[in-house]
């Protein structure tokens, strides 16, 4: 809606992980360098953590777009699976024929044979798991056991885990000590600082074809940083809504007042949604209590009749 008004070729603040809009901040370049190192050296276990919305998924898509032809990958973006589905998903994603494979043992055998074939061809195979903090503990143990597939000198399967900081807490549990000892590459993706936030906004405007990089004035950018705390996803949401508001009110330059209005609107919407989510269990409890009361009082009503 606002693209023509602000003379943009495309919307600059979509929250999809588009590598075209990659902002080359120092932290993201360091994180990407760690991932590239893990791939190049064939490290067994790598872990990248960061708050929700800091760009972990975007990093994965950038990495995947830069991989050589001799790198095979299975990318799990939603790890909430049971053990059978987990192994079948990996096999299917790697192009392993899974028809007729019903047991875990059959899937493991097929995967092992595939990995050996890839090793003979000098191909590396990586399992990349996003949102790894949501992995069921049994699945996390399964991941560790998969890395036992190896030759005398080389790992046949390499694993990259990406997750929120809670993943570190999971890995610190005593039962995952054997897995933690195998982590050879580790990086925590921090949020952007105020200077980087400004650079991020200008970069995305430029990539979207804007010739006017002063759409957001300094006061607006300060407000965006204050609300988002440097989390790219939140920056995108605020900026996108601010451009829509500016378009609807025919404002060419967005100041801090528009940002404050947008933030207030987002906070109110969020509060209303949390309120609805909180009210539903209360209503359910009242109805359940009322139903139980009627159930237990029914015999009493019969005695009085």
C-alpha cells in the first residue's frame, strides 16, 4: 500500500528471512563465519543461540544459499516431532527412499548407508535444527546418538543447533553432558545496539530501492530502538506499521510521535490478546465448576421431590 507513496520497489520490513535484506552487522558476520567454519571443517556439533527475532533463521537461509554442491543438508525448522517422524523426516529431506521403512532400525540403516555413500563421494552431510530449545529430551539424545555414525577418522553426520538462550540451559543439564562435550563451535547472537539499529533500518530501505534514506528521522530511530531493544524482528514490525501510518496520514518523514503511536497500538493489541487468553481458562473453570456442582447436587434434588 505504501510502496508507491515512499517510492519503494518492495516492502523493506517484511519479517520473512530473505537473504537479500541481510544486514552485514559485525555480530551477524561473526555468527555466519562460525557457521561457515563448522561446515568447512566438518565439525561434529555446532550451537548458535540468540533471543527470538535476532536473525538465527535468516543466518541459516544465508548459509544454505552459499553452500557448495558437495554439502548435503537436512533442515528441520519445526522440531516438535516424535522419534519415528524425526528419522523419517531426515531421510525424506536427504532424498533417501523411505517407502516401506516402518521401524527406527530400518530408518537408521538407510541413513547410515546413505552417509557412507556420501563419505565415499567426499560429500559432507549436515543436520540443521532450528528452534532446538523445543526439542524433546529424547530427540536431543537421538541427535547425539546420530553423531556416533562415523568412520575411524571422520564424522559421517554433522549437526548445527540453533535456538533461544533456553537451549543453553537444556545443554547444561547433567544428562546432556556427553552432548555438550562434543560442541566444538558455539556463538551467541546478541541484539543490535543503537548505532547498528540505525544502520539496519537504512540498509533495508536502500535494499528496497529507496532514494530517500531520511524517511525515519533520528528521533523516530531512537524510539524504535527503545521499544525493540535491537531485536531485528521487532524493528521490522514497528517500521512496517509506521510506514503504513505515515502513508495513511500522508506524512513523508516519520518522527518519534508516529513511532510512539504505533508502539502504543502494538502494546494495546498485545495486552488485549493476553487478556483474552487469560479469560478463556477462567471461563472454562467456572463452567466446569458449575457443571460439577449440578452433577453432585442432582441426587439431592431427587430426594427433596
